[in-house]
C-alpha cells in the first residue's frame, strides 16, 4: 500500500517526516493555552472563557456556521473553542512594536532561537511501535539513535539561550533579571535531571548487552514478560522519577519554578518587552518543551506506549488481532502514548494552579542542596542494588 | 563532490567564520554567541566523522552549559567590551611568530604528514559500548588525572575568589 512512499529518495522522505511531526507538534500550543485557561478556571471555581462566538458572516464563515448549529455550537462556545481562534487572530494581526531601547537584532533573534530546541528535540523521541513484515517491533520515530536521550538533553539545553538573549536584548531591568535567573536555574536543574535518569540506564544496559541510550530500548525493557520485566520504572525507581519530574518543571520554566517569568516580582521577566507574535512564539516553544519533556518522562518511567504495567503493547496487539496491520498498530501506539503525554500536560497545569511560586533563593536551595545530593545518593544506591542483582 | 564532502566544507567554513567572529566582535555577548555557533559547527564535523557521542557531548557540555555560564558571567558583571587595548611590540612579534609556526606546521602536515589508513585505526568511539570500555580500561588513568586536575582548579578558584579577612575565616 505504501510502496510508492518507500521508493522516494531518502532525503525527501526524511524532510516529509520531519515536516509532518512539526506540523503535529506546533499546533499543539493553542489548544494547550486554551486548556490552561479552562483548567485554571475549573480549579479556581469559575467558568473561564465561554462567551466568544464568531459572527456568522465575515471572514470566519466556516467557524460561524459550526457555531450556529443548535446544541453543538453552544457546547463549543461554552468550552471556549472560539476564544482560541480569536486569540490566534489577535496574536497574528496585532501590531508588533519593537521598543526603541532594545538591541534589535538579538531582540528579534531570541523568539526565533526559542523554536530551534523546541522543534529539534522531538526528532529523537519515539512515539510508538509496530510489527514490520519480518515480525520485528520497530519504533515510529524520526531517528532511533544510540545516543537518543543524550541528544535530547543536548538540544534541550540550548533552550536557555533564547531566554538569556531575550532578557539581555530587551535592555531594561526586569527582562535582564529574568534572563540571569533563567541561565542560573536551567544549569542548576540540568545536573539533577541528568543524574536522575542514570539508574534507568544502568538497569537497561545489563552486562553483555550492546550499550545504548536509545529511548526505544528503554521502553522495550519495560515490556518484557514476567513480573519484573513488565513493571514500569516509575514503580521500581520512584525517586528517580520524582527527581526527573521536579527538574522537568524547572527546565520548562513552569510554576512553581517560573523564576525567569515571575509576573509578581519581574512584571513578565524575560518577555516583558515582547508583544503579539514574538511573545506567542515563546509560549509555543514552552508548550513544545512541555510536550517533549512529558513524552520523555512517559518513555523512561511509564512504559511509553504500553497500555498498562505488565500488559505490553505487543501482547495487546496479538489479543485484539491488529498485529498484522502496521498502520493501525502504529496509530494505536501513538494514541496510547499521546494519552499519557496529555495527562502530563494536564498535570503541569494542575500543579501550576495549585502550588504557589517559590522564592528565588528557595529554588536554588532546592536544586543544589536537596535535589542534587538526593539524585547522587539515589544513583549510588541503585548502582549497588543493580550490581548485587547482576552478580547474584 | 559527494554530499558529505559538501557538508564538510559547509561546516568547516561555518566553524572558522564563527571562530573569527569570536575574536573580532567588539560586543562580549555577540562573541559568546559566535563561540556557541562555532561549537555547533564542530559538533557537525564530529557527526560527519561518525563520532555521534562526541558531537552530542560537545553540544551538551560546551554549547549547553559552558557558554551559558559565560553569558551569565558577562551579564552579571555587565561587561560591554569597550575599547580594546592597543597592541604592544612584544605581542605583535610573538603573535606573528606563533601564527607563522602554526601555518608552517599545518602546511607541512598537509604535504608530508602520514595519515593513518582507516584499517589501522581501531574503531573506538563510534558506539557507546566501545567508548565506555576504552574509557574504563586503557584510558582510566588519564581520565582520573584530568578529573583530579579539574577538581584542583575548582578548589583554586574558590580559594582565590573568596575573600579571607583573617586566619579565622580559613578554618
């Protein structure tokens, strides 16, 4: 059925695949921001945006027609779906001034730079798996590199530059403080984050095997038969999962770690001087980071596309008889994976509207004096346990 | 010219151009950003050599953390570059000499240098496993020594940068 596709030149195929993935990832930001507004409203016991309704005539005619359907239209209006379109229109068409005192080149460069790590990290994240013609489970991913997770960390670590640049180029007090905070915070939490995943890879890379940091292989080791083969690493390594999650919040600048932004004391932090489209680019990048970060958390600690602990995706495919349909199988795997990611996006928002923001000194204290020693102790403990298990 | 040759030329020119940008930029922040781009270019060259791990580590450690720290320090101290110091005679002579030596070395290496045939070079560093094995067996001592050296440097920085008022502070 898809033979014609595999006959295309490799470069063209890669280009098409990359475009397809970015086209799925990029438009996630508006629904995420909408979900954020609705969830915050529900948590705070208010209705949230529920009035916006497009005019039936005019340039939003297709949307207007949907809105005039009796029950569905009103339901969508109450959900605030049209607010989304209005926001999108506003960000695109609003005047986008560049303040006179900024460093223009870097001021424009910063939001563009924020998109680079946000869109490149996804190249190393597998989304699902299917059985190929030979009956082998192969990942649905742009690349399946040996160094998978390291590459994600490396590209993700470049995200700090857009914040620093935005803060510095704005050439005024609050953005500058935001930029300095961003650089310090992101470097501090990167350490604990990297150390927290090491126990997982100590366990995955058992002696005798081919050493790997591939995320696909991590999922494979969580979908083996037997009690210990089928457990997710969140159960066997809860401390690692916890440290990773906390560091993920800090790395994505989400509350309670949104020091670089921190409306209460820095006006808007690094993006104080930004408006309209450039401002929205920062948030597209932030949501893309959240999606990729939660995806990696799911792959490492929650079994990736496995539906339940001890129920591997391959078993599910055999039970429900879709193992011989690669397309369907891939879609179901991606669906399972995205459901988990979606839950984590919700979790991010849930935490944001539940916990108050930390003070800056508390953020630094937590990173260096609590999380870092904890992650080192965790690593040593698991190294000892794994060594004991392997030599038994 | 094959695709990898073309990529090599692209990355090489990009790396050198950015490196020149580091030196000639008047603005400290712009210099640091040029350094960042130059490192990304070197990472690209590593990828062309199939040394994926080195490329990733270069981006992770240097581009991701070290240059971010540079920028942090530049911003914290609010260094704007400013006027450069004029060259003295000694610096002109010594830098010309050093540059001449470097060029001579490169030219002689390009003309007469024996580049080992690929078969003679053990494939090290292409996979994580062989990399780790070499690091923990053959090169264990150098790695430990370098690590120790870095630790000493770190302690030295702390000692030098901390202000000691009297003998009591040292304890």
